[in-house]
C-alpha cells in the first residue's frame, strides 16, 4: 500500500491480493499515477479506469472516494491478451 498526495487530496494506492506485482512495478504504477495528477479528482466513487504501460500492460484501477480516496489495482492485462476488433461499416 502506498500513500501519495495530489494538491490537497491524500490518496491510498493498494493492490488486490489476486494481482502479483514486483516492487519496481508497483513503483512504476505509482509514478505513472503522479503524472495523471489532478485528473484523478474527476473520478467519482465506483468509477474505474485503465492505464496502459509498456512494461506492465493494461492496469485496471477501481476508484473509491468514500470514506477516503483509494485506488485499487484490481487487475492487470498483459499486452499479449489485448484484442482489437475493427468493425466494418
């Protein structure tokens, strides 16, 4: 679990027990979140968002704002499990 601040908001970053991350990967996720910065405050309680990183893949975050600002890494999807579908018109 990590704690970080963006402006006046104190955030907690936690990782679901079903997700396995090395310490350097956890640090990379935290640094990426700091680059998002104030955009985090636009998410409401119960929202989710994806972050794509070259090193880890797609990271699924769940947002809680009650009673605290908490981001939970609920899943990771490596890029070899991404599928793109182009729809024909």
